[in-house]
């Protein structure tokens, strides 16, 4: 497992990206005190999603948005609800929370 960040580093309705040793990228989103994790990989063209570092959410902070063509994804399920990959899903990553922070489980 790999340490990602402190729980307090992530506020509700905020997202944060991480580069892993194997050159893949993942991100976390916190909503209603629950943390969700996904691979940073748009199912449309396989590009990274964020439009600025750590900015994975749309202007309302209620959906994940791909910066390339504006696809919108549910924070809770990763399902694309609008855009060119409508009906496809972001790849969930397994995480768990310990006293000192958020950990990525072995993938
Ligand atoms: S690459 Fe993400 S919506 Fe097209």
C-alpha cells in the first residue's frame, strides 16, 4: 500500500491528484466526508482529466469533469452522465483510511 495524503489535506468538494511510481496517475475526491479514488484516465481518449493541478471537478464542485471535451462523471460511482463517453465509467482505485491518512491499496 502507498501513503497518499493526510485526510485533512482534502476538504469536502475538493480533489487532489497523485503521480505514482509506475507513471500512472490517480486522484481523490472528498464529498460528504467520504473519499473516492479513481485512475486519472478519461474513458473517452485515455487522457488525464484535470484542467489544472488538483482540479478534477466542474464549476459546481458536484461532478468530476474531463478538461478535454467536458465529459461529466458522478463523484460517487465514476459513471459518465454527459459527454462523448456517456455510460462509461472511471476506473475506481482501492483506498483505505488510517489514523495518519489515506492509503492506496495494491492495485
Ligand atoms: S478525452 Fe475526456 S471527454 Fe474526451
